[in-house]
């Protein structure tokens, strides 16, 4: 099989983009000032560091509690902190990380094995761990999952600091796994119960150049479905290249699809790419929430059946939305098609950001699209995968803005900041000025450099009349939205290719590209096969899904409101939490009079971006609003949310 060098399209690393204002600076500042310090403090408070200290001096009296994957919260928080170090050098933070890595290294066994859930008390390990190494790795031990997050964190730390202290720990554990697990005589055949080692090992191969790590990643994928584990929950019901539907635990699934893409890019195995393409079609056509969330059911934190997208009981784990970003980014790097970024952007602004409070200090595990109360973000969970995952993901977001291929520069996301970019033989500096996602004007100026290259500007599907690249959702109003692109004040026309407007010219310092996207609010309807959305509509403005929440509608029972089929939506001067404009809609409130007869009254319904809900206390919230009387639930049963661990 021909050796590949990687993806056809190359992302511009996040270290090359300095976000210096606007929406994303607020989010990154909150991550730096609140989220990551909070996560480190919780690792201290909850005994995660103590687990490593205990593993240095094993004892059969130690009580092994928590979860078998608690070590990963330490690794993930270090990963996010390392990303921040590359953008915001901080000697104090760097020193703190080194102190943590000192105790991590002390817990590693001589042959590289590092799994505190067993090592601190080998005679009585965590009940999920099994009596010996790898015995329950396809079930709940998470030994390979721990390895995956260790590698991801170690690579980030090495790239940020140049230090090998974490990288050497990860290499030693990876070597231990590669020696024990494989197809050769004396080895054991096992695959990860919870995937992530596949994508991590591919990354370790790129950093070290050691082919055995890539081979191990491919082994994990190719043996899936051929071991004793053959269930859909862990995507082991079929060999991975035969799969065509998203099933089972949503986070495990997206991590596996991402690993398949990485291995395919490095080995040239196109069967993986075809399989992911079929699965992507299934997700985007039948299993994607309007918010970009995935995973309909709390039972197994899993995908439901086709078109099974309930709102009040939607699980939509924050980690799964992050995984959805990973998958769509990789598919874009393969195909250079903006449709993947349309899904990525939807997940990013709605499904991911709803998982964290505006101040960066509280988190959602599930993210429903309807609530009658009971949902409240928390500062931490026993199963803390979502907070620590946000720690590592959010600082990496600037790396999703640009990409290159030959003499082409892809502009994929719109974000205030300045970037240093190599396009072919040309070294450039490009500045974006924008209030996106609140406003649709983006100004891009070439502040350094010149050359002959093609700038491919993504024209989002939502401004072209396409909610998602499938028939799962459609705009239900009669409005037409448009866009314009100008270079140095002159309008640029042309046919879009794969969702991009290509501008080919001899660029020079000072050239300005102005993108204007019509952000008229739109009504959205779902495919009739989505039972929970029949007779209802949702509201979007630009990339943001909106919702009605109780603080803005204090005298209105949200479950009694009926929206007109052709509702008039007005952008007001009122600001929602986080700074977006509030949208107002004329509606009717249904109620019963003293004689039990149905009556109506006119009301003005106010809506805010979905990602900003639940920042003002608990109460009612709805994304999908009834437009038919039969869809109104007068006096609904209380839908109480939960953030507790269900099934990892």
C-alpha cells in the first residue's frame, strides 16, 4: 500500500492565528482565566492527583473509587493548557504542569504501563479494571482510552514547550501497549472499548516517525468486529469498513471515525474514507440535531434510530458535539468541500458552546432542545469528561479558521484576529475584522506579503438557502438571503465550487476582501419523519440557532405559545446574554377560560441564541416552537434534566 504524507488539504495551525478581539477572544479569555484553572483545581480537590501519588506506593488497603478513566481529566487539562501556552506563554503555568507531570511519571511502572485504577491497589483494582491487564479493555477498563488522551496531551505539551517529559511518558506507555497487543505470537488481540487511541497513535507516529504506532492504530481498527466484542454500542457490530450507519455511543463513534480518517490519510486506505462517507450521510441526513448535536438517547449516550430526534429528552453530550467537529474537519481535509464546514460550524456555535457557561466556569453534560426546568450547569461532575474535553478543545478553535492546498487558501471560519499563513511559496499575514457570529460583515486585509494564489472564501449554506447539506431541515419561510464579496471595493462574481467563491489574482499588501452575509432571521422546519418536530418551527440567524427562554418571557408560559406559520421575526436592539441581538416574534398564547374553553391572546415572544440559555437560572426553554395547535402542550408534565453519569 502506498505511503501517504497526510491529508490533501493542510490546516493552518492554531498557533498561526492570534485572536485579538470579538466573540472568540471572550471565549478564549474565559478558558484561560476560568475554565482551565478550575479544571486543575478540581483535579486536586477530587483526588485525581492523589491517584498518581498512591500508584507510586501501591497498597492493598487503598480504596479505588471514581471512574477508571479519571486519569484522563489530568491529561486533557494539560493538553488544553499546553495549547494556551503556545498562544499565551506563561512560565508559572508551565511550571505547574511540570509539577503535575512529576507525579504522573512517578506512577508509571518500569515497562511503561500507567493506569492508576489498577496500579494503586493491584490486588483490589477498580471493579471495571479486571484481574489483569487488558482483560476488560473492550468493556470498561478504559486502559487504551487513557493511553489515547495521554498521547494527545503529551504531543500538545511537547509542541508547546519543546520538553519531552510528558512525551516520553506517553511513548513508554504506547510501547508497552504495542508490545502486548497485536497479531504476532505471544501478543493479545484486543481493541479499545472506548475509542480515541486510534487517532492519538496516528498523531504519535507523525511526531516520532515510528511506524509501529500507525500500525497499531490500524490494527485496532481492522480487528474491530472480529474480537469477542460485537455490539453496536461500541461500533463493533460490523468491521469498520462495512459500516454505513451511525450507531451506539456517540462519543466513541466520532472518535473512531476520526481515527479512521487519520489512518486513511497516512496509509491511503480508501475503504475507510468510503465508510466514513456513508456514515456521514446517515448522520447529516437522519441523525443530526438542528444544533449540530448528536446522540439522541441517554440510554447508552447513543445515537437513536433514523429520524429519532426527541427534544426534551435529547442527550446531545457536549463531548459528542466536539467529536462531530473532529469528524467534519477531517472530512473537509480529505475533500475540500464546504458542506463539512457547514456542519462543523453548526456544531461549534450551538452544540459545543451550549455545553459551557458564558463565564467559562460551569458545564452541561447533555444539551436538550427543550426544558421545563431542572437543567443547570455544574462546575464539575463525577464523570468529568465534558469539562476537561472543553478545556482541550476550545483553545484549539483558531486552528479551524484557515487551510491550504497548493496555491489555494481556504477561509473557513470568520473570527477577529491576525494570521501568519504559508500559501505555496508565499508567506502572508492576513487580518480579519468582524463581529461574526452576531453580524455578517467580514473584512479581510492582506497586511503582509504578496503573490499569485487563490483565496477560497466559504459561503455558508445558511446564507445560500440550505440549513444542512441534506433534506433533514429546510427553511420554511419565503425569504431569500444573499451575500456579496468585494475586492478593493469591486464586486466579485462567479459560480461557487464546493461552497467556495474562488478569487484568483496577483495579491499585494493592502488588498482588502469584504464579505457581506445576509443575517435575516429565518424559520426552519424539520423533515416530516422527525416526529418530535412536526407542527413546529425553529428560528435561526446566521450560524446561530435561537430558543425561547423563561427570563425573557416572564409572563408567558412557553409551552402555551403558538407561532404563526409565517411568523414575522424582528431583530431588536435588546442584547441577549453574551451580546447577541434578541429576536422578537408576534405569537399567540393559548389558555383555558373559566368555562374550560380554549382562548387566545397576542404576545411578543423573545428569543436568544441557544448556546446562551441557562445562564440566568433554571426554567423553561424551547428551540422548536409550535405552529399548529396540536403541537402545543398545555400544562406539560415536568421534564427534569440530569447531568449525572449514565453510561460512559
